[in-house]
C-alpha cells in the first residue's frame, strides 16, 4: 500500500451511496458490508466478533483465479509470494471436489471460477464513523469529497467529511418493473425429492442433508449496482458482499459467518433454524419462542454444531473447541434465525488456510455426515452451486481472516445475461416437504422484493 489516510464520516448513508456509485467505474472490486447491523449493540455481551463495519477493496495489483484441481495449494503459494498483503475473494462450493474424492456433473450456467482472490490497490476500512484508506487515497477522495461537500480539518489531523444537500445516486428505482425468476424445479418434483431424501435418512445414509434449488432468469438485463443498493435497503445483513469481476457480479445479503480467525482463535457461527417475523412485537416474541422450542430446528442446529466441532478439532488444540452459544435466536429482516457459536484455539503448526481446507464446505450447507451428504446433493440438485454455498471474505496482512457463508445471494453473468438465485433448507427425518418448500420461499422473499416483486 502506498499510504494511509484517515477520514471522519458524518453521514454514513451518503458515504455508502457515494462509494457504490464510485465502484461503477471499477472492473474488479470487493465490498464487504455489515450494513450497520452492529450499530448500538452491546458487543461485549454478544458474540459478534466484529472488526469492521465495512471493507472495500478496489483495483488490482495481482490476482489468482483457479478451477478445481490444485486451487488451495495455488492460494498458499500466492499468499507466500506476497507477504504482508490484503487478499479479498471467494471460495466456490465445488472446491469440495479437491478436498474429497467428489465430483460435479451438474450444469454450470454462470461461469465463475472456483476460487478467486486478488490483492487490491486501495482499501477502505470503516468502523463507526472513522474511515481509513490504505493505498491510493487520491483516487477515492471523490467518495469523501463529492461536489456538494466541504471539509473541516479536525484538531487531530483527520479530515471530516460533511455532505450538503445529499443526492442519492440511486433515487431512480425499478419503477415497478420486476425481473421474473423461474424455478429450475417444479414444485411437485421438489416435494418428491424431499421424500427421497427422507428415505436416505430412514435407510441410515445420512442424518441431515442441505438440499438447494435454483431460481433463475435468462436474458436478464439489469443494473447490478441498483439491485445491490435495493437489496441493502430491503435486507441489510451483517455479512453483505458485493463483488465484480469484469462481467460477473455477486450481490450477497448473508447473515451467516462461516469462519473467522482472530489471533489464535477460530470462530464459526452456523445457522440452522428459520421462522418468519411477526407483524408486531407480541407476534415476534411468540415466534421467537416457537423457533427456540422447535425440536426439529434444534435437532438440525445441534447436528451441524457437532459437525463444526469435529471439523475444528482437526486443527485446534485438544480440549480447546467449545460451544460458546447454543440455539441463539437472532433477528434479521423478515426472519428469525437460530445461530450457534463454536470456537477453538488453532494449533501453532496449522495455518489459517489449513483451518479453511479442513472445514470447507461449511456444514450448514452440506449435512451430516458431510461427505455422504455432498454425494447425495450432487445426485438430486440440477445445477452447480458455484459461488453459492461457498465463502466470501478476506485475509488481512497479519494472517487473520473472516469469511461469510454465501446465502441469500444473486449471481449474475452480464455477458450471458443470466441471473441465478439459489436457496435451500436442511432435510431431516422430521421434515415436511410442503413446509420445506415454504421455508425456501420465505428465505428469498426480501431478495425478490429487491428485484421489484411485490408482497
């Protein structure tokens, strides 16, 4: 990085709008945004493990894009050749085929690489109302000092950004024009597959399997920047992400952390258990209690917690893996989710990439036992998941990292004009196929609103 400069941001909303507008001229970027999820929360009494409100990587010094085969080793070498750098990117779900003896024959209509990471030219890190720019700060000052703004020098030498009469670059909405999505699976076929998956469970092949379906649009002509902004407004989530790699876009509204490394501590926060929000506080409280006491949802959650504990135990000090929180109920736009927190102390001879390779893909998107679940998933799903069910995030120069679970996500290939939205649920012995289908529709409701759908 060339330099470091610090700014105080008075209007966070306008700052975010200016940032997304600025990114329209960039061919490669990665924006990670908590969407103010942590604002006003007691971070000492809740296991948020919050480092940044927003991280944005702009421009490219070097990049690594790989297909399945030797991708993890290539990334290890890439990082070794570039010490003390930031790395931003994603791990695609099909890297499972490199970790285990698995395959993927389902069709890939999007064309994303299985692994992509880059070293940015410029990084913007926001926490609270303080933004730190590493790299070429001159190139991004328009974000802080738009045409209708003024700057006041503070006593500590930081620049204070203040906007006068802010004009949102996203005031032009979809104006009622919605983008229609088709279901890759007819409902009747989906219901039949769920019953077949239950039969696998009855026969003892698996205990739980995460089955996903795709909604898609062909000839989809859309503005990803507008859609992303709409998604953030309708469904602001703590692990949001917006990535552009030339003609390919990821618009992610995830609420789930896959894995974080902070010093020698590993943190995983799997989600299993979903229920809708109510129309008022009384309904909300009843629904929260319903989710907390739902035996099926608790069984799903504890199975994945056990799987995560097992995954982390392979790279953590004996006895250090523990469950900090079991069955936590957290609120998000439109839904409550059941989240558990598993932590462990990484062994001195293990790297952060070892921890990822030993726990990827995350148990919440596969099932238990993991390898058999992934085999069954390939048998019944119709398309490759690709980036969906993978992880987006960063490695910091000190070796720490933080990655989400790619759920509630739109994937878009602008050249092919192909838009994809995957969604899934965990199938167990107690699953009701109609209820699982309705859960999928609930999970994508806010994303459909961002695409202009009503209701």
